[in-house]
RNA sequence: GCUGCUGUAGCUCAGCUGGUAGAGCACGUCCUUGGUAAGGACGAGGUCAUGGGUUCGAAUCCCAUCAGCAGCUCCA
């Protein structure tokens, strides 16, 4: 017998092997609404026999577990449905493309996917066939049958089926389990943990959405599979609504709004990922810059300016050049062969230099009269590399800067610092360039040239905590000022296994302990993530989602014991001895480009008054009132407002419509009445016509709204993303 | 970088299986002087992303390059 507590709160004894479905029959519920069951926190099939083995497997053996049923209303049930839909897609593909190999096929926040190795490659034009096959399978409403096998047998079965990825998965991940499960439906058998809906007929609405490449086990060095995305719902109208929401979300996309509202543009002639800020966008940025600049002065920062390029040596020392070489624009060598020798050395170091190439390089070097002392005498390629590298290191070369810190470090080093001077906080809106992979570029959110609201703090060990806290508070203040409340905090930690990190372990441990301590102290919900640290230190990132649910890092605060060592930074302590300062890197916005992109989506282009590039527009009813309109405009401009007048020979309705579509916060309509009373008819972007007001009252009203940085509306995300992690994989 | 898709006027898009381009908006000129989301007429605008190829003939088919989109990988 097993004991269970049912949703009504009563605990009862039931015979071993009874299923949730059977228990449901004993109640009076209508069965077809039910999709799966939840045993404590685990979702299981309705047909799963409840027995001791299961309870032990779920870790519920030593208490009386709660059982409840999931209906089509439950979010978790939707995940189950979508996972089942992924199976149906896989089954359909296997029927249409015999020999296709399956990898993983989980539910996602908005649907499902399945990673498949299939030849010839599936194309989007194949979707109708696949969907038709799925539909006909779904109409058969065949049950999903769970089968458990000893792991060795399961492996053999997968091997028999030619499912080599499943075999590899068993070897990698599942070998430690005595038994694993499959789900069978008709001829289709798939290694899968489940759970599934009772039968395929539950899938009443589905659609294949897109196709993409995805590496096996998320590893770029492994084969690339085809990932087919789709979504599924219990009801057709939910699918329709979802597709509608997707369309709505796209309208909020900063790339669309950025064009429509004249905020930014990109030009292939300038280069991809290089943002051109249009006047409206530049005004937003200028306002943000002024805002943060004022905060920095209040908080004891000192402004600095540094050049856009620096000696390569600087970035060799900092480690940025060697670590991020392929994500940078190539170094600029003054010697005409610099780039060539550099390419040569790179090929050599990667073992990719052919004999022909080597010959050609040598020939070139000789014809330019270059004396590569001893290259020909060098026996091994590491000796050859040595020769090339020592030549390269002697060359004058520059790097467009990928980071501001090395420059700021040189400012720190420009004089001998006393502990009395610390903390030193050097701030600069520093523009940096990184050669991001083409596939990563996206509007303003991922670009190749961007300006960070950067600063570097040089502090004593005693000051670390207070400075970290005050910077986190600054980030929170910035986010609050624009009403960005939907963010998550990520504490990026070192991955001890990875080799990408520099510095001593004890420093890392100390830095990480401080960060974790601070976020706990501040009571911020956070997730600590291994492998998310910068190469020189751990960091705290503020991450937001864009209109399509993708995550972007905005503000960041980073603790760094390593660059001070690499650059041998010092200050003189109270004891008259030399000590090493600690650095804090931080950027509350992150970059103006990304922040602005996110803001566009956050406000759906309708910026609050303090940020709006055009805050008010004067709309004369006819050209008889142009003079008065100009007067009103001048008054407002005199009070510091960004204002224009619409003097086109258009009817007032058309002028209003245009101003509305441009999302201008206030329209000031002027005609006979207004001219006589020195007033304006105020029209609000949100509330519409507010009637006649004295101009002075309007100025006061707008001034207050700017002063208080009032946020009257932000965009509601059309797409609903689940925040729970209920996912199943096949 | 990888997989798949896309690229026609400033913008949004139409142009069937190859026969040398079209709409709306925006823009310009003129008319209209209008009171809270589109007044009217006329006009100008495209070597159909770029470069090759196939063909009597290419926006349309093929290849390459560039750029963009979705995803993967990466992100100091």
C-alpha cells in the first residue's frame, strides 16, 4: 500500500501501482480536461503506476506525497503538451526522412524544438509536408506508452534504431542510472524521460515556426544539427493569440521603432554593427549622458578622456589582446609587413601553416629586406614562432581599443598615489570596438562599436565593499529612473575547470566571496553562475529581456585583483610601504547603444517626457496663427524644452495624427482662442485633449514632469514567458 | 563563425512557371485656411543589394560577395 495526500487535503491508502488516472476516475472529475499529474513537485504521466520505486525515485519515499492533477489550464500542462508535440514532429520527420537521427527535443518557454541530424537538410518549404504528417498522426490519437528498460538494454536498443546521439547521451549522462525510459507511439520509439499527454489527440493546435542550426550538446566543436522550432496549444484560439502576440512584439522591436522614430540607422557603407545615432537618438543619449554625469559628480567621480586607440603592448599587458584576439579588429602595424607577419605567426601557432605558404611568406619577407634573425636556422615551429613574435613585439602597432581599463590604468599610474587619494574613481564615456561575430550583430543591442558609461575605481582592500555597494546602488538607481523593474541579477563566477581566467586562486576566492556577500546583504534575488566571470574577475550583471524574450546584459559591476597586478599598480600606505590597489570596473548602463535599444522596447518608443527627443509640438490650427505658434515655441524653448512647430499647410487632425504616431508627449494646439488668452489647448499623448490652459501653467506642468522623471507608461510585454523551469527532454 | 531564410523607390510591400517594373505612405509644387488621429490635384523617385554566369532575353534561374532576419556558438 502507498499513502498519498490528495488535492482535497485528505490522506488515504491506496494499492501499489494505482495510476493517477485511476484515482481520478474515483473522483467525479471530467477526465478529458486532465493532462498529467503532479506528485509533490514532479510531473508524471496520468498512466504512471504509483509505487514505492517511483516514490523513491522522486525522493518522496520518506513522507506522504501530495498528488494533484494538472488540467489544460495549468502552465506545466502546456509544457507537457509541447514536449509531446516535439515527439510528434520527430515521429513525422522519421517517417518522411528515414534514417534521421534524433538528439534532444524539449519544451521551451513558448513552444518546443527538436534537434535532428537529417539529410538532406530540411528547409522551411518542407514545413507543410511535415505539418500534414503530424496532423494525420495526431488525428489517430494514439497513446504515449512508457517503457522502462535496464540501461544496457536501452543502449543496445538505441544502437539498433541507429540513434547514435541517443547512444552517446546514454554513455555520457545516463550510464549511472540502472534503468531509463522510452516512450512508444505506434512505430515510433524515443528515449525520453517524459512525461507526456495521455494521447496525441490532446494536441489540438500546433505550428512549425523556424529552423536553425544547433550544435550537439551546445558545443561548437561538435556536429551541427538542425533545430526545428514549433509551438503547440490545447486550443486553436490560443495558437492564434500567440501568433498575434508575436506580431505585436515585433512592432515593439527597437530596430523597427528605431527606424520609424528616427533614432538610429545602420549603413553597410559604414560597416555592420556600427551605429549611426540620428538626431532624435542622439538627443536621448545626450539626456542619458547628462543624467549619469550629474550622478557621477555627486558620487565623487573624476572625468577623464582617453584616445580611441592604444599601443598593442598595452593590450598585451592587460591580456585583452591575447584573450580576445579574434573578437577584435586586427592590430594596426606601422610596418607595411606587420599584418602579414602577424598572420604568418598566427597560422604557425595554430599549426595551420602550409609549406607553400611558409615559402611565400619567407619570399615576401626577403624581397622587402626583412631580416628575420634566425627563422631559417630555427628547428621547431615554436622556435620559428619565437622569431616572428620577437619581431612583432619590436614593431610599433596599435589596437582600436576594445576596453577602456588599460588607458585608465595609465592615468592612475601617471603619478604616485597615496592611500589618502583612494578611492580614485575615473569616469569616461569610452567608445570601444570589438569585432563581434557576424551572427551576433543585432540592431543597437549587439554592435561592434559602442560607448560604455565606464569608470574604474582604484581602492584599498578596506574600501572594496563600500565601493561595490555604492556602485550596485547606482545601477539600481539608474534602472529605477527609467522604470526598468523586470531584470535579473547574475553573479558571474569563475569556472575552475576553464583555462580562460587569469590570476591567483586566492584572489578569485576572495573576490567571489565579497560579491556573494554583498548581494545577500542587499537582499537582491540573484543567480550565481559559474563560467560567467570576466577573465580578470567576478562580476555582478543586470540582465533584461527584449521584446522577443532574449536576454541582454546592461549594467555591470566587476571586481578585479588581476589587472592591478599585471600593471603593477601601487599606492603608498599609512605604513609608508607600497601596496597594491584593487580595481572595480563598472558601467551602470552598460553601453549607451544597448541601453537605448532596450529603452526603445521598454517604452515601445513612447519615451517619458524627460527622455523624449521631442517633448512638445506646437500645432497651429491654420497659418493665421503661425506667429503665435512661433512665440509659444520660443517660450518653451526658453525654458529648456525640446519643442518644434508644425507649420505645414495641413488640417489640424493630420498634424495631431502625425505627432501622435511620432509619440510626442504633448501637443500644444493654438488658434484664435489660445492667441487671445495667451494659452494653448493641451493635448496629451496618452489622455488626449486636456482643453485650454494658460501657457505658463503648461510650462510649469511640463517642468515638473521632467524634474520628477515621471514615467506614465511602459510597454507591456505581449508575449508571456514562463519563469518556471519545468522542461522535459527527449 | 555555423545552419536556415531574406534583399524590388526614403519606408511598407505587389510583381504567377524568365519577355527589360507597380501601389500606398513619405517627398516636391500648387489649390484648400481647416479646432483634436489622414483635405485635394499634379509631379519627381528604381542600372530590382553588388559582381559574375546560364539564356536570343534575367528583378525572376545558378555561383560568389555584401547586408539583414531567426537560432546555435561567442560576449572583456
